[in-house]
């Protein structure tokens, strides 16, 4: 069986960042859930900060992408499942996150299974996933998972409160399982070269 390709993008600005940590956890949860269904998965986690200047340049030049940025775009648009994680600033997604989405072709992720995640300093911003990030991907006609995951600073604290398990790992597991079910139910996406059947010049000149 062809392995599914799971790509996670993190728009964290620092290294290390809680945004990257959440992306890693969601990616691992999805991989494990796919393995539980007998489906192999290849996971790639991409930090958008590594191509931040290229993203801005592409916006300024009308979409002319560098080689590094082209590889990132190809990975995202060719994935079987996408995990998109952003820090929240002023109750919405980061500028880096939105800028990357803006340079994608408007049809590039149509129907693509997407799992959303966000990080912030306080739980008060958790609803931003639903009123800000989710509508963005709905507009792009992605297949957005019902469960999204928000992680506030305190959510990363070890242990539990009053004997109850921390809700963050449970939510990560549930979200990963949901994305995995959607991905596993579909045939692997294939990238085809539209010019693959075109004869080369040697063949044309040789009359073949």
C-alpha cells in the first residue's frame, strides 16, 4: 500500500517554539493513528520561518517563488493530509501564516484533509481557531477536521489538576485520529507530470 504523505506547517517565530511542538505532536498522533489502521505514513514538518523572506518576496513579485519556497508549496499541495498550526497574535493567525496561505493557488488545497492547531498565551484566545482560522480554510474549500487543537502556555505543564488528566494530550489524540480516518478512507494522492507523454526533441527528429 502506498504510504500517505502528512505535512505539518508551523508558523512559529522562535526556536524552539510551542507552535512547532504542537505541530510535532499532532503529526505524531496522526501517524500513530494511521499505523493503527495498517496505513503507513510519511511525515514532514515544515517551519515557515525558514522561508519567511521568500514568502514576502513572492508576494511582492506576484507569486514568483524561490526554489526553497516552491518545494514547500509542492509538499503542502501534494500531501494526503495537512496539519496547519499558527501562533495567535491579536486574536488571529500570524502574518507569516496568512502570507503563506495567500501565495497558494486558490484551488491548491480544495478537498485536502486539514487539521488546525494554534498556540497562545491564554485560553481566552482559543475560539480564534473557530472564528478566524477555520473560515480561512473553509473559504479555500479544504476538508477541515471537526476537532481543532488550541494550546495555551499552561496546557504544556506536566501532570494533572485535581487528579484529572491534562486535556491537551487527549485532544491531540482525538484530532490526530480524526484526520487519520479521513486520510485512510481516500486513495493516496498522486502527482502527475502533464508533459510526461510529450516526446522529446530527439524522438521527434528521429521520426520515432
